[in-house]
């Protein structure tokens, strides 16, 4: 039954992400940033310049919650706010080189750990796992588009 399998997958995923976050906390603490700040930097690095409302929507939070987060990242010189030349009312948030460097360091750590774990699987298992993740990602994107 899918519900039973979902329960197992959710429990394992939560524990996996919890342990991954704990392991990455050293990398994050060296950069003196929190996980929500990292998630914001990661989103900006991936998506490029975004308005506050676009960023909030992408993070799944309100603009009111995003504003102090971005304020702190500006203070830390990890992002900049830039006004549009065409419409001065539009302000975009852009990661700085320093912000992108922090994201790259954390990603390197994530890739290293993931590669280490994947190397313990057989080649066919790795391929199957990657294909399942691709499908789940696609399904999730479809669900988001429908809402």
C-alpha cells in the first residue's frame, strides 16, 4: 500500500536530512549563516535576481518573513538589493560573490557526502535511485503548477 511506503520514505527522509543538516552545520557555522539564510542564498544562486515576492513564493514563506532574512543577508554583504532601471519601484535581490561562494562550499560538502553514500550502492541501484528522484521531482513540479 502506498501509504505504508510513504510513511517509511518520509521517516527515512526526515532522518537523512536531519543528519545531513547536522553534518553541514560546521560548514554553515564557518560562514556564520543559518539554514534559512543558506536556503535563501541557494535559491538566489539557482534562480538569479528575484523580487522579494518572487523570493518569498519560491521559499514558501510570506514576504513579511523574507524581509528580515534579506535585511540580515544585506548586512552580511551576501546579497544586494538593486532597483530596476525601467521601474524604480521594482527591487531585485541579487547574491554577491561572497554569498555564491558560501553556497558553493556547502554544495561541495553535500555532493561529497552524497557521492560517498552512493558509492556504497551498486551501479544499477544508483541509476534506479536517480531515476526515481527525477520522477518524484517532476511529479512535485506538476503538483505545484496545478495549484
